[in-house]
């Protein structure tokens, strides 16, 4: 659960910093923004696939979405 949460949350930042350091700061910022968008889409898909329709109107944090997803997809 913590690995999936940290991957969704921190991977855009780490990849953006790494690419900004290796290549160019503007390319790093572009990758950070793009990967933040991808992370949001993945989180949204996890939310749609795991949270029941009646409870989707409530706001959930990323950790709560990961908990719902893992409990519905991995745990039997």
C-alpha cells in the first residue's frame, strides 16, 4: 500500500528532478508536469474501478484511493 502510494505521489517529482539535472531544467519541468497528469489519470482510474458508485461523491485522498483499490483488487 505504501509503495503504490509513494509511486503515485513522488515518482513525477523524482523523475522530473533527475531529468532536469541530467539534461535541461525545462525538460525536467515538462516531464514533471506530464507525469503529474499521468499520475492523476491513473489515480482516477483506480478510484473508478474500486470505489462503489454510491460512495464516489465523497472526496478521497490518494492514500484512501490506494486502500480501496488494493482491498477490492488484491485482497479476496
